[in-house]
C-alpha cells in the first residue's frame, strides 16, 4: 500500500494546516511497511527536493528499502474561471475545488511546476484567506500539450466530484468526470477516504457504484495532516492557535497515516472488504506507473552577452612560458577567450607595460597565470564554465551601475583576492597591492563555483532587480524564498494558545528558554541538556511546562514546523531558460515573486544564486557625492560610474593624509563599513 494524499508542513506556507515534517512522513511509511508515499501539499511543490534527498540518503544507508517509491504531487484548487470564484465565493455557490495531481516522471514534474506557478500568478485574497486557484483551461492546456505524464484523483470532500454527489447534481457530476477522463484517461482515479461521517460514507458508496458503471478505478487515501492517531490533539491545538477560522472536527479525526487494518475497519462496512482490497491494490498500480527520477542538476550559468570585439592576443609574448594564458587564448569556449580579452584590456588600461621592471611584470603575469590555471582546472572538474560565471557577474555589475543607477561596493569576501577580477573591473581593489591571496576564492583542490557577493545601495534594490529582469527576461530572474519556522519560544506560545492557556502564563514559560550567544535553545536542550554545547537541563522550564497538560508534547510537535514564507535578504536566482525548467515560483506575502524551492533546494536543482547584498553605507556615500557635486567639490563626469571612478575608486583615493587616519583613531569618523 501507498499513502497517496499526504500533507507536510510545506502546506503551511499560506494557511496553518499540517504538523507533519517530511522526514517524519517518510519514516512512518517505512515503519508501516508501505512500498512508498506521495507528498501532496496544498498548492506547493516546495517540499519535493527535501523528500528526494531524504529517500536517497535513506536508501544509501539502508534505512529505506531500495524499492521504496517516492511520488511527488500537488493538491491544487481547480476552478472554472477567476471571475467566478472572485464574484461568488461569499455566496458559497462556487468552491475552490481540491484536486490531486501526481507526477509520473520528470516531464510530469515540470507540468506540476508550471501549473503551480500559474496558480500563484492567479493568487488573490478572499478576506484573510489567500487563494491560489488553477484554471481548468490551464490544466487542460498543459496536459494536452504533452499527455500521459500526470495522474489525477478526485481528492477529499472539498473536491468538485464529492460536492456534486452531496448536492445530487448528476449533470454537473457527469460533466466533471468527463472533463477528467478526457484529460487523464486511465490515469484518472476516484478517491475514497476512511471516515464515518455521513457525507464521506455517501461519497464512498456512490463512487464505488459509479466506478463499476464507468470503469473508472478507485483508490483509498487518508489525506494525512498528522502522522499518528494519537497526534490528533496536537494537530487540533495547532489549528486552534491561529486566527483563521478552521474546521477541527470530525473530518480531521481520520486524517493520519492509517495501517491497512484500520482502513478496513472504517471501510469494510461501507463498501465491502473486496472493494477495500481493490482500492489498496490500486495504490500499488499507481506506484508502478511512476518512474524513479531526480530533480538534481549541476549549476547552470546563464549565458552572458558578449559584444563584438577584436582578439588582440595582448599576452602573446607569454604563450610559450605560460600554459594557461595560452589555453584561454585558444580555448573552444568563447567565454574563456573573452575573459582573457577583458583581462588584457584591464592590464593595458592600467598601464602596466609603461616603465615597469621585468621582475615586477613577471610577478603580475605569473599571478594571472596562476588564477587562470585554477579556473581551467575547476571548470574541468565541475563541468561548468567558470569564465561564463565571472562574465555573467560582470554583466550584472554593469546593470547595477547603469540601469540600476546604484553604486556598487568595492569588493566583498574571498573574490577580493582575485587579481584577474580586479583587471576586468568586477572588483575595485588590487589584491596584489594589499597582499591578498587568490586561493581563498578558487582552488582546484576544492572545485566549486565560488560565490561572488555584490554590495549595492539599499534604497536601489528594487530598481536593480527590475533592471536585471528587463535585461535578462522577467521569467529568468527570481528572488529566493525563505521559510519561516516555529522556534522553541514561539512553539511554546503557539501550543499554549491552541490549548487555551493564558498568554501571560505561556510568555512566562517561553521566557525561561535561554538564549546563548544569540542562539535560542531548543526545547530538547532545555529538557535534557546538550553536552556538546555545554548546556544543562533548565529545571525551572521543565517544572513549569509539565504543569499544563499536553503543553510540552504539543510544543515539541510544533517546534521547527514551517509556518510561513518570506523573501531572502540578498539571494537572487538567475536562470538560463524559463524558471519552470528547474524551479517554480510563488508570491511572498507582499506580492513579490520568489522561488518555490529554498536556497539549498534551488542550488540542488541547477539555480545560479547571486547575492545582491544591500548596505546603507553606499546610500550614505551616494548622498555625500550628490552634496559634493552640488557644492562644486566634485564635477559630474557624465555617468555615475565615471564620476565615482574619478573621485572615489580605491585606485585614486588618498591614503597618505595623516589627518584622515588621526580622525579614525580618534573616532571622529562616525561610520566605517568592513574596516580592517
């Protein structure tokens, strides 16, 4: 058997819904000797990468059977039209119908990503509820373009199929079933659920009867929102802890991962033992239709624009003695050749041939050779062009200066040690002048695509991202998402609220959780201590929280759960093709488009992360520049970058005036950023 309708805490990104962590769900399926599991969160594919990694690791370690089948799906909200649901939702005439989609293969998963992204494009609010409807026309279009890659089922009592049964509308029921069968054929299933409510019993019996008439197969699912039967009290408390009006009654009494015996106990009297066995067997039939695939992909560096240029072979005198300069000059990779061209232009522009001693020239050329050799070797190891990454980054910096109308910081992090990056203008500090090594940034002994962090003005961030989207394409640039989680203190307060405990009492207990060096202790550390962190149990916390029935157990079940979504402070993802090739998008609460996969998972699926860091010191410098220009102490040079380069570039700054250093020593300079 497989549980094919299961919710993890990723279902909580819009509305508090589940207390299941992905790892716990998979472990429960293994413990039940299930042959697999499907993850079907509410309009979200965000948990899919984590699920894949858990299963992959479990199989390699032997804790998960090799033939265990992970199925990736989505519970969508299927509607006829946006106008209909916007206009009629208050009357109760129109519903946001629940519907289950399962991917059979990689193509099916891409279809899930496209559909989920479209649903978030359609998002709007009805009161406090954030809606993410999928249009039937969109589902039809995506499936018919490449059929046979998705499996569908009718979902729970919130589905359209159940609604027309309960309302005894045969015409509407037949119309919907025909729509589904036309799209999915033999991959369309009626979904039964083990619940003794009058409504569910009627739906179950009706679907069995119609299944025989129409030869449409049926399955049984538990619509799991918590793992074990005894977890219901914790799930109910979690739902009650938030302001939204939620159903916490009979429906949720059976929404856990039942074993086969429990399913029979609920359904045998309703539809007969043989039908129950058939429904269970059909879950295995679905599993057999699903292939094993992965979403893992090496980083894809987006193509950068290379303008027309004349290859001058400026370093030709060194080709015989410097292997990697020669390799870059004659490389089959256009980005290698262009990068060497930019390096040579920077070398020429900075006048290094004018009056330089031979031994000094050798030091500089040798440094270029060393850095190019590391780039070449890393490129070979990771099968990804390092040159294209640097050129793409350089293109971003140019966009920031020009279209973004922003100052760009001198340099940040390990790339400050790269002499070649100084020559092409990616950084502004000369690392040789300051004795900075290249190996902190790139080394073939640790082959990876090293990050280049970019500082920009804080008050220009939105303008910069829009400029990058305009240049690269709106569907090739996304802010990275982050997921909010219930920390230990918040978990105690949330659990207490759900259990009806007075807020002052819960605040008092939560305040007993220590914070050490900025990190809040976990509830586990408070209970048992942590020898590695030199932490001892917090006796007062333990005594207080155990006085209130179920508070400790509920808080432990809530701690660490995903409870919302947000925008990463700096990370932006760039894609070579439409983002749906390897990711999906949703909206942050403020409406900004963000990835559906978090930073680690976006990296896993090929995304190129660029850190657009924003610092207020650049806003201050910009304001100072404007005042100095207004006062006539600086002259505008035609562009922001040219003006900055003339007066404030590190190469032209005055480092000799003793009075400036005295001001710093005497704390007369009130703000210094990254001062070393």
